[in-house]
């Protein structure tokens, strides 16, 4: 039975992909091409500009990274394993995707196909894409990675900094009338988003992630210790610097830290309260 507000974690290569996301955002020179691939879709920034989507901008990025690496791993694994099973008749070839789909209890409509040649394997790969099974799988894996990495404010800062550097390149003057009308809903000017109301679901997610404490001075904001401390939901990457209206760009601050941070400062904390 599915419980509302919960989802099943299987941790299928979750830490493997999380490490890749970390390395991409940390500036690993060998992985920078994956950032370029993410922004190859010229409309991606406008999709991410829509305020406070529950499938956050960071989630969209994670799913992109999972897709690229899963695709590469799948082809390498299946080519190697198919050759091995051809030489060792007792071993049955099982496609890489089948292991992942089984792990997530996802129905694999293509399971049971015979693979007499590697052409059959490649046709199987094509069917996985055409049926959309892989995209559903990527989303499930990305859900787990987001759940894990949403707790890492340094990674969130790196992600939002990457986005902000691209937002700066948006020039509303270049838009035609229809595009301008759409973009004007979200932007005040080139690369700067309008400030909007932060929805309650976002505030709750950030509040519980940050344990009801100011991220910078760690003052208790629960209202249990003191009723005078006021919650502020702050953009990690300020809107004035190209930040997004996105749950992955929000942190909990007290009144004094929020005031001293200012509208253009980019700061978060790597300190977290220990469990015991």
C-alpha cells in the first residue's frame, strides 16, 4: 500500500549518480561537456524560469545527467556482456536495463525477447526509448538522487551558480512579440526573475531540511525556544544575481542574518546539526 507523502527508495546506483552530479557541478574538466549538453536545448532556461515547480530545476538537471550516463553504461555493459555470453553458452544474456527496471518493480513490456545477434540488442534499446520506459526509469532514479542531494546546500549553491551564469545571457530584446509576452510573465529584465510568493509546500520542505534553524547562525526558529525569532525564506543565489524561484534555491534564515546578507550576497552554510 502506498502511503501519501512517501515513496519507495531502492538506491539503485544512487550514490554513483550523485557523485557524478557532484563532480559535474564542482568543475571536473572531463565532465563539462555534460553541462553544455544540458543547455543545448535553447528553451531550457525558460522552462526552469517558471516559479516553484514541484519538479524543481535541480531535479530536471539530475534527470538529464542520469539519462546521459545510464545510456552510456547500458550500451557498454550490453555490448560487453553479449559478447561474453556468446562465448560462454551456459550464461544467459540479460540487458542492463532489465536489472534496473526489476529493481524499481517497473513492468518491462519488452522482457523475454530473444537476443540472437547484437542487432537484436540494439533494437531492444530503441524500443526502450520509443516506449518511454527509460524516461520513466530516469525520473525514478532522479527522485532518489534529489532526495539525497537536496540536503547538501553547497551543491545547491553550485547548481544555482551554474544556472545564474546562463541566465545572464538572456536578452529580452532578441525575442519576437509572442516570446517576449511569455518571458515577461517571469522576467523583470534580461536574466532577472520577478520575485513571487513562495508556496507553503516549498517553505515546509526547506524548514524541515534545515531543521527549523537559521542556516548561518543556527538560531532556533521553531517558536518553541523563543517566539521572537522570525523565519525568512532566502534565495541562496539572489534573484538580482540570476537566481531561480525554485525550492532548490531557498534556505531558512533568521531576521538578522537575512538582513545582513543583503540582496546581492551569495552565501550558505556547510554546517549541519548532528543526529546524535
